[in-house]
C-alpha cells in the first residue's frame, strides 16, 4: 500500500497512548512502570525484586502485568488502573503545538486505543493539549478489560468505533501489539525502527504521521 492510496481509503487513525504520543525518554513511562511494580509488591506481599520478576513474567506471558494478575488472581482491575496512573503527568509532559497542528490538518477520524484507562488517556491528551482532536478514548474498561495483544480487544475496539479495519491505520510503539491489528486488516505503523518488529510503515515520532498521506 502506498501513501497516495492512504489518502482516499483511510477513515480512522487509531493511536496507542503511552510512548506513542510522547517519547519514552521523558521518564513518564518509567514512573508508571515503577508504580506497577509497587502495586504487585503490595498486592502479593512480596519483595520489590520478586515483584519486578512477576511484573515482567506476566508482561511477557499475557501482554500486560494487569492481564496476568487478572488471570492468576482474579483481581479487580479498576483499583490497579487507578493506582498506577495516579501521578502528576505535568511533571513530564506539556503542550505539544506541533502535534496538535499535525493532527488538526489530517481529515481522518482519530481515536485512542490503550491498555491503560480512558481517564489516563484523557489526562495525557489534556496535558499535551490535543484532547479535542480525538473522538473516542478506548481503554481497558471500554473493551471489557481485555488487553492488547488479545485479538478480542481489537475486535471490540473496532466495533465500538464502527469502522471497517481495512479503513483504519493503527499507530503503536510496541511491535508485539501490531500483528493482531494487521490480521484484522488494519494498516500498521510502528513508532520505531524495522529492527524492532514488522509493520507496514515506520515513523521516528508521531509528529511524522502526516508523511503517510503525502502525495
């Protein structure tokens, strides 16, 4: 698929949130990652070292630490999501006028699809000053607490947005979350390098999204 065809065929731009709409090196994700570890340590009553091991084991096996905790211990996901996202993101992020301008110039519908909560997404987008660009924020609650890369999460997201996956571009920083999107017919974009995983397109940063639609 080439860029010219994207102009006429794509209806929806579906964005991941963390480390996609802002760079990973800002430190926000590192703080969230630490809060996940803290939650595991408190909930399971284990040392920080053991919590780190469990956290990464579940992430590899289930796609997210939360999915592992839900599967293994049937935890209520909402207190977990509230805890790990209870931080002041303004210490890491601020308005991004360039991204706002880029998104505003693209005529396609835009939505968020995240393994976090929609409240966290709203907080991030408000801090970046790009919230009005998005028609919907699809978090874990909105897809029945199923997470990427479970194909069911993508199916429920697309159903909620009422979009044909063949008319959707999915933009994500985690290569492991792209195959289910592609299997459904979505065009995939990785924020990163080809060495990180397979995608239809690669971008150095989300601000470059407009280049996919250049004539």
